[in-house]
């Protein structure tokens, strides 16, 4: 039972768009990700996904709207809802989602990360 | 799908030790709580509980150790582990735990909150 310092944890992440496991809470994963640029359109069939911005500004694009999340703001993306995260500058992101959640959701390509490493 | 601003959300919470629901992620709850003073010794039989300190310093007491969490630090308290949160000054806390989690765990007394309201 060691405390995790978020600032140090983000500092240890070198790859963008590569979520790292910070904690498991029963069947739920708390992940940390550094992101910048555009991700791909995808959805998660069965998993809700909570986005919490810890640094920077994230644009969450949906097919019918765009939601901007600044530092200290969060949004729940319900399962089944197509979304695309975009970050002009680097963003530090906390994700809360079922452990089964794949980063690219229903899409499988070179950005898919099958095995989420710990921080 | 409205973003939640954590600072505003904590500002809207008037009672101490009274977690409020900020989001549900499948069967998991993300809760916010303002705490100050001593809580009671308890454990959660089946639920892991993640503590993330967003303001202040929280002391998490266990039967065999004490862990201090400063702002930006988190700790996973595994199910079954007895703990007591203590905060000398006010702390803003984010909790990630199964929706079934009762704030007082295995104890039921006047501090038990059966119905968690939204923020």
C-alpha cells in the first residue's frame, strides 16, 4: 500500500496515447495517459469511460457536439457513444473505466494497446 | 453529457463526511467528499476503495501503519482492510469504489449515509 503521486506518475510516462494502470478498484481501472494530437473515432460497446483532465485542455468530439474539458473538469462518456479525443497541447488525463476497456474501443489498429502496463 | 468542474462541485457540497456522486462508470461510483476531523474505523467487505486527495492532506490510518496523502496523491485501500481517514484541515477527496460501497463499511451508526446524492 504505497501512495501514488500523480505528478511523478505522469512524469514517468514516456509514450503518448498509451494509458497506464494507476490502480484497480474491483473490476474497474484507473488509468493515466499523456495525450497530444488527434486520436481516432471509436466507441466502447459495453464500457462507460470517465475522462478527468489533470493538466491542459482536452477536446472531446462527438458526432453531434464538441465538449471542451479544462484542468479539473471531467466528463462521463456513456458506453456506445462514438467519441474522438483531441488535444492541441499536451494533456494529462485520468480515465476511470472497466478493466476490460480497450483504448481504441471497437477499432483495432496500430494504436491499439492490448496490454496496459502499470505506472 | 455536461462536464463537471471539480472546484465548483466541491463548492456546492455543504456537509462534511457526506460523499456525493460525481459520476457512475458502469457499476463503479466516482464520489466527491469534503472531510475534516476523524472518521471511524471501518472496512468494506467486498469493495476496494481508491482515495485521491485533491486539496489538503489526508491521514489514512491502518491498524499497522499510517499513510499520509498530500494533494495529488492517491492510495488504493483493498477490500477487507480496516482504515480510518483523519484530516486535521479540510480535505477534498475523490473516491472511486463500487456503487455498493457504504461510507461506514461494516459499521452502521449516525454517520452512515444510505443514499448518496448527486453533486
